[in-house]
C-alpha cells in the first residue's frame, strides 16, 4: 500500500515510520510512505502557503494552489483510492475505518496547519476527513502518522501469525483480556492460576470472560447495539 503525505513540516515525519513494524513493512515492500513538502509547490517567491482569511478573523488559512498542484501531480502519476484530510472536525478514527483503509492501494493524506485549509480543497479534492479524537493538535502530521500506523499493521504479511492484528483489542468489538509473563509470582502478586494450567479450552473461556468484563467496566458503550 502506498501513502503520499503532504505537509509543511516533512521533517516531523522523518522518524515515526523508521522503526519496528512500520519500518519492517517498508523493508518487505508491503508499504511505501512518501512525504511531500507543500512549500515545493508554492507559487510565490516567498514560498508561503497560507494567507489571511476572507471575512476577517484570527489565524491564517492554507491556500488552494499549492495543495492542488501537489495533488494533481500525484494523480497524474497513478490512481488514488482516497484523499484524506486529517482534521478535528472529521469522522473519529476507529478500528473499522482502519480495517477499511487497509484494503486500499494508494492514498493521499493532507496535513493542515494554522486555522486549517481553504474549504475549496476539501470540496474539490478530499474524499474522507478523519479526526483522531476530540482535541486539537497543532497540525495534522502526528494524526497522519497515527493513521498510517493503524492501517499498516493490518496489511496482510506485516505482522507474523503470533502477533496477528486479528487478536487486537477492538477487532472483535471487545477490549483485550489481561496478559502476564514470567515470573509467575512477584512480591506476592500471582499470575491467575488458570493461565498456568495448560488447559487451552479453559484458558480461552477465561480470556473471553475477562474481555467481556473489562469491556463492561471500561467501555460499556462498545457493548451497546448499533
Ligand atoms: N489536526 C489537528 N487536530 C487533529 C485531530 N484531533 N485529528 C486529526 N487532525 C488534526
């Protein structure tokens, strides 16, 4: 899967994809991440990409021309399934959205700054608007990195069988059961007996029960019928 991320702060995205699973996915050829500097598409000498808002008000607005030039260049080179704008007023990211996006071939992601981007970019080019939660960050780069991470780990072949994304919290609509590793006892705190029993069916039943209990306690909203 290919990601093209358009940003005014490309160096902010130097590191998030260069470690662990996200780096391995690229090494295996399962994902490709391209970061584009919006300023390279600025049309004026100062290389500015924002301007004052029509109608007045505080903050600057990112202009349509640089985004349009970058998006149109990318689209002339290949087809894209989606152009996603990371914004706090988008649809809140969840596992179902990540699952859906992990089946795509190529997506463009736009990172906003300042007050946001000219509405016409959203109307003309953007096919999906995604928020990572009800809080405002200073730009869309970290949200974009989070979205890429949520998607890439779902691409077939990225995770090994043992760490399969199918066993993640949320994949079955429930939170994960508690997990433990050695030692079996630490300062009197013991691992639940059942996990040491070697009885697979009973362990699975215990885990199912714990998942349900944890979800009921922490996220009862997940158990409500749609
Ligand atoms: N840009 C700024 N805040 C954001 C958020 N919460 N989600 C996505 N993009 C954003």
